[in-house]
C-alpha cells in the first residue's frame, strides 16, 4: 500500500533527507505551461519523468527504467507528484512493484482538487501550500 503525504510534508522530508527524490510525473506541456516544483532553495532539482506520454496519454512502458537511469536509489524515499494525485498514485504503485521500497504519493498533487468554480490551485496541492514553484 502506498502512503499519501502532503506537499508540506514532502518539502520537510526533502529538506532533511538528501537521498530522497521528488518525481513530477505530469506531461511536458503541464511542466511548461502550469509550472513545476522549485527545489532550488534545497539545492535540489525535481525529476521530470512522465507517467503518461502526451498527447496519446499511454502509460510510459519505460517509466521505471527512467527512474533507475535518473539515479533513483531503490531504497531511498521517492515522492511522486502529478496534477491532483491520481497519476502519481499509479506511478508510485508501479515503482513499488518494480522494487523501489519507499514510494509515496503527494496528496492533492501540484494543483489540487477543483474548487466550487471548477478551478485548480486554490484548495490544496503544492501551489496552494505556498511551496516554491516556477513556470517557464
């Protein structure tokens, strides 16, 4: 079973656990146009590895191989983030099944759930938590 952690908990754990990594599993257009977590205050970078490939949105067959190629330690904490926490959960489950021992899903993701006006980014998620992020 994959544990769920809040964005604030992820930030705290990344700040004190140098071997931990944050993997943003969204698509390249999301990274470019919506933004990505900025880990530079921690002297770190976020891993950008898509769980699904845009525009077909088929699951990336080599997702776990990309994690390994990025240097992820199979024994270290690995946090997965998407828009709202759904794709990241699937990615975390796949990584755990592939031998990554400490996989976590970032609850509410980068933008959080829809609010009453059908907009994201106001109620939960990385951005709403006031954590550093950047947009290209």
